[in-house]
C-alpha cells in the first residue's frame, strides 16, 4: 500500500479484480488528535495513537489481502474522528453523496474525500438542515436503510430519498437504540445474510426476509463487519460471534482494532468501498 493524497489519487492505478468485481477502498490515516474524538455510547479511555496507527495499517493490509486497491489520504490533525471516513460520504454504483455529519465538529472532514469521489462518480450533497452519517446507511441491493439516530435526522433521510429515487433506490428509516449508528447494530455479511444485534434495533421487521445471524449475547458490539465479496474483515475481540459467522460458511479475516474501538469506531467506519463490475 502506498499512501496517496487527494491531489495525487487518481484512477490510473486499477483496483484489483475479486470474484468478477473490482474494488477500491478509500481510507485516511489516524489523526494525532484521535484521543479528542466524539463519544456517545462508550466511556472515554486513554487511546494509544501509535498503536491505533499500527492497527489501522493492519486494517488496510487486510483490505488489500481481500482484493482492494487502497487509497490512503493523509491524517487531519484538526479532526480527531477523521479516520472514520465512512461517515462523510456514501458511494453507490451510479453516484456518490457528500453527507452532512450530525456532529458539528466533523463537518470539515470531508473536503478531500469529496474531491476524490467527485473524480470517480457524479457527486451530490446533503444540505442543511439535513444531517446524515454514513455509518447510519445500510444498502441491500436497491433498498437503503437509514438509522433514525442522533446523528441522522429526518431532513437528511428525506434528501437522501430524493437524491436516490431517480436511480431506483428506496429509502427507509430504521429506529436504533443504545448505539451510535445503524451499522453498529446490523451489517450485511452475505448476499442474503445480516449480522444483527437485535437489542440495538427498536424494530427488526424492516429486515424480514433476510437470513439473520445474531451476535453472541456477551458481544454487544459484534454486529459490525466489512464485507469484500464473499469474505469479511472483522474485529478479533468477538470470538463467539466470529465462530457463528464461520459456522455459516463465511470467510473471516480477524484483526485487532481495539484502539479505534475506544474512539467508538468500527471496521466499516474506516473505509469507503467502491465497486466496479469487471467489463463495465
């Protein structure tokens, strides 16, 4: 992996092919100010920034091992949460959307990410008074689920619905409780399968028809996984839930992200994934 800035990141380096698709992952190096991150549902504990950087580098290597071309943007010293690039943008096959994060302190993080995405997709925006965090948005085919959380409001959901309607997507709100984002409570781990912590969903009925793998009751934070093709990047601190995933035939690459978790981060937060079908 070669760190690249927004200015020199381009489409001249082709992403790797994986199972008939090509993947690019946009990431950002860990801010030296990570310890000053926003926290909502986890207690503040000391963060070893040097170790967090090592863990983030291992995360990027894991993405590469599963077929991603990783573009890494430089750290932003003034934005503690900026390693969590997922929250500042959404990427679909047809377009990208610059979000407007619910935490005011995070609204300056996205400029370089948006510039890069604008070179890869048509770029649209969520505007005030709408707020929307990427961690609240789960796409399953043409269905888009948006967490009804403190970070994403109804105006943001309504704008997203309007922006995506021309492309055939539907947008549906899902109430969460006790967690930061929708993808703290549910992520897609296979075409027809979701990993879910039902305790953090006020109502799981929007996901009726999907196969559900429940997290182990003793691993509340275990529902967040990054899916690359038929494999996952997954925290190594949830062995019981990992065993459930593996029993379901899902290939898991486990990594240590303990310092990033102290910042209320998870594995989906740390990348934006772009997929281009081979030959498209």
